[in-house]
């Protein structure tokens, strides 16, 4: 199915957010996630089912003011 | 340094931010430095006690965030994540939730921007987001204006710290509304307040501390200086000078001149 990952249209085979992170090379990276604008904590990634057209945001620590 | 605050002065003057007493009143941003090494040196040599950070999109396999996070952790300072760039309450709330997980802190510098040119806070979105985040256990540091009514609403929402702007972010204009800031300080004397954004020179930071603000937060003035490490040190000295001046009970200004040298005993030379 086709979803959006950080604004880029991406074809994924996995269904759970956790599996999609693995499938797309995030592995054990230190990242936080949101789906369709809602925060999904690490503890809920495995049970979070992604559907076609969903927008997944994956962020990491960065410099800031 | 010769003019260090005495321990007693420091205890009397020490401000607490959500129960945390910071070793210095200097909060420093981490963006736009020429290199990570210069960022590291600026923090270490200035003894800034808080580092502001952000969350941004991570490319697959990049692991770019990990090196930065390691650098910040090794500084041993308090981390204050921000919601920079958010233009709605819901966006800011989600960003804050992601930041809390990533940085393992419930401190959040809440920015809800309402105007693209001035980067002025959206007061309505700010109160809405602050209400949600305070209820969710966050310790909210709202980036706000000097508006007294907005301050009241933020305190009602559960904020225990206010961060009024000195001037719009990145301008370096200093304290452009001293009257408004003095009014805010006077209206809420017991609320810890941080002047956040708009400072360009150390003298402006000293002015903020002399006015009774509890800390100063800045980024661009240091990161974009020709020598960021020297500028960070200059700000640190100015902040300490302003803090010391405030505790030293400054004289009242007056309109008429008054000779400082006694006239008694002056030679009669006509």
C-alpha cells in the first residue's frame, strides 16, 4: 500500500508502524513518531496499524533555539 | 571572577524553574553554529545551564539525531526542547509529545507562531496548547509577548514560568518594549520569567537581568557572531553582571544633577 513517510509517497508491505519503521531502515534509530498528526509512543508502535494514505512522521533530535 | 555573587546572594536570588534551580541564568540555543565543536565550546566556556533543542524529520538510515543527542548529553546541561515552527495548537502538542519521548524530559518551550514575518506568538493557540500540555504533565515554558492578559491566561492554564520576548526571534534588536516588560515583571513578581529571543548584544541581556528577569534565553546572537565562543562568554558575564546589579539595589534615577564630590572643604580661589 502507499503511505506518506515524512512527506514522501512510499510503498510499504508492512502494516504495523513498528514493522514499517524496520522496513524503511529506521531499525533501532532514536526517533519519535506521529501518524496523521497524532503522537504514537514507542510502546504503541507494534499495535498501531497503518492504512493506505496515512501520513507517518518520523523525527529525531536536532539543533534548536 | 572577582565579582562572583556570594553564596548567600545566590541562594536569595536563585530562581527555581519547576523546582529546578539552575547554576546560571543563561539559557542557550543549539542552532546555527559553524560546527558541533564550536557549539560544544560555547556551552562549556560560558557555563550556560540550559540547552534548547528541537525535533525534525529523520531520513531513513541517517541516524543524524544520535550524534547531536550524544553531544548535548555530554554537556550535562538541562535540556529544553522546543516546538519551533508550529503554527497551531495541535501541531505544537504533537511535537511536544514527540520531544518528551526523544529527550526524556517533560520540559517544553512552547512556541505557537501566529505571524510568519514577525514570528509573533499566536496568543489563542498558545493558551490552547498550554492548557492541554499542562494537563498532560508537561512543564511548559511558553514563548509569549509582554501582554499582561495573555500572561494571566497562561498562568491560569498551569504554566509556572513565562518567557516573554525581548524582540522578534533572530532580530537582535534587544528589549524593544521596556515599559511592557517592566509592567509584566511588576505584575507577577513571583513568577519565574525568562527573556526569550530578540537579543543581539550582551548589554541587552544585562538590562534584562537588571530589570529583574530570572534568566535569558538566546541563540542567534551567539551562533551568528564572528566568534561564537567569545560571544557566549560575553553574554555569560553580562548576565551575571545584571543579576549582581539587581541584587545590589540600584540607585533611583533623578532629573537634576547632584555632585558626587563633596563641596565641603573645596578651596576658595577667587
